[in-house]
């Protein structure tokens, strides 16, 4: 079978958020930024990458840090080659529809679901272990973190969400919340899936543990060469002497090298390890390899950081592009939950339409006085309007037809008129609302 042309394959929507907290490091680059930039070049993908600055507020109250970190992360992604023409690159807080959607989702998210979120539970467990109140020091932002994240994802109908393992539970919660909303209000959301790329290594830090700010073992992406060199020379190694064969397995130095080297370069390094390369020499090679990879980006990064207005403009363009999707979608969702204009009552009745057979109806009949009458009755057969007497069934029918068109005028006295002539009166206990509702239901049926 011939291969499908690209246009026939469904476009995958990929979305991920980057929390701006701190300066990006090589682990962020190799683990998230580089693969994301590569994925964004695929013709089958629409990529949404955004700075999750609302999320950053949960863990920091330092405004300068939030701003600085947002600038640095944005500059890093741009320096890494993200093509903002192709992708949706924006700042979460530029999309007011996101906090609004968060509320709609909050109202269908079970509290019990959120109680089970790992990050929240970890705080509670720690408090309990310390003999504190379970919720000591826990803000509602931390508790609501998964709902805000669900809004990020569901707003753009993302299929695939590349994240670290620690985020898988959040994607599952987004699915749960989306499914519940869809069940209640109709199929509005796409159920997202976490995408964990097994081939993307988690980079070790200076001490061999996972590179992470919380371990204070990171190598910043764009450290100046002298600092980069100093950090690389501080990577922990074993005490094998020059000339002694070295293990590649479990070597932080080797893993870092592999993350930046080609397959051939990696094999050459493996051979050098087996051949007893001195650690100092291996570190020098690692420094040269990493520096070669980051130098062009570092230059771009520095130029960008020096022009924050340029980054700001890019983010605003990105937000505009994203809102072109978010604004109409939120309007649809608002309507779905009943946040509607008040002059669309007919539509409201459609949604509230009783089961089949329970519609109101006009019933025509003849009385003993020889005249022709009708009644408007509700779904249970209880009268809403009793007509006056007509000369002929045809005249009664014409009045019914016009009332169905909404032409009837109801007076405060309960009299129903057409062209100023009374054609009926409200039945006892009925008001104008029940009449108008019945007419709207019939019009919609
Ligand atoms: N919680 C993610 C993290 O800490 C960041 C994030 C926020 C995110 N919203 C998102 C990731 C939506 C994926 C999709 O890494």
C-alpha cells in the first residue's frame, strides 16, 4: 500500500507547559527543550508550548524572580531554535480564558480526586510526620494545581502532553475532569494522554543524582565558558587513576557526554574509557563537546536577554494566536454550562425539554354551545390557556397557528390577545412565564 500523504494523517496536537522557576539547566535542555523543538518541526504536529507563570506563583512569592525567570525561559526556548511562526508559544497569564476555564473545571472536579494528588499528599504527609496540622503551609494554589493544569491542556484540545514521570498523575486527572465535564455537558473536550519519551535520558547532575535545582547540582544552559568548564571539572568521578579502565555504566560524565555527542563520538568515548583515559582528560573532552553544542545558542540567548521588548512582542503575538482558539472555545463552554445571554430563553427551553410525549399541545374541540374552542395544555395535560369561542374550526386553527408563531400578546389581566382581540385567558394558577415557556417549547420541537 502506498504511504499516506502527510495531509491525510491526522494532525497531532502536542502541548506542554514550562514552569518559570529558576534558570534553565542542561537537564531541562536535553530532557525537554531539545526534543520539543525537534517535535515542533514535524509536519504532522501542531505544537503548543507555554510559560506556566500562574503555576509559578504557587511556589514563589518573589515577583522579581517570576519575571526574571519568565524572561530567561522564553529566551532559552527561542535561542534553542523554536520557530514561533510554526508553533503556539505563549505565556499562560496572557490567556484570561485559562483561569475562567479553571473555574468551570473546578466545579466538576471532585475534591477527593485532588486530595490524592501526589504533590499535595506529600505536603500533608510531611506535616503529619512533623506533628503539624495536615494542611500547614499548604496554599490552595498547590491544592488546585492539577485543575489549572487541566485547563491549560483541555483549552487547546491537546492529544499528547510530553511531561516527566512526576506529571503523569496530573494528565490522568485532566482526563478524569474532562470526561466528567463531557458526560455532564456533551463532548467538548479531547481526552489527553501523557507522552513519556523513553529515549530521552534524564541527565545526571554534578553529584550523579538527577540534575535538579532542588539538589543544587545543575549546570546552567548558558553559563559562560569559564564557569561551564569549572562546573564540568567538578563532576564527581570515582578514584580510578589514569591508565585504569573506567566504567561507562553509572558514570555521570559519560551520560552527559552521550547527551550531546553523536553516536560515533559516544563510541569513541566508550573506547577511551575502556582504554583508561584520565578523568581530567575526559572532562576536558566533555567541556569541549558541550560548549560546541551550546555556544551558538548562548550567543543568541545573550542577544535576546538584552532585548526583552523583542521577547515580550513574540509572546504577545503567541497569545493572540492562542486566544484565537481559546476565546471561541470558551464561549462554547460557557454556553454549555448555562452561562448564557438571557434573551435566548427559547434555547434554554430546548435544553430543558422534557422527555418525548411530554410536550405542551393545543387541543381543539367543540362545545355544546356550537362554538369551537382550544386549550393549550402542558405535558401533563393541565391547562395553561383556555380559548374564547370561535365561529369555525378554521378560525380557531388560524389563531393557534399565530400563537405558535409567538404573536400572542399576554396582558397583565391574563387575557391573551391577537391584534387587540381577546382569543383566550390564562388558566387558574398560570402566569406569563408558563405560557411563554410552552410556546418556546413548541417552537423548538
Ligand atoms: N506542571 C508542569 C511541570 O511542573 C508544568 C505545566 C503546567 C504543564 N501546565 C502544564 C505541563 C500543562 C504540561 C501541560 O512541569
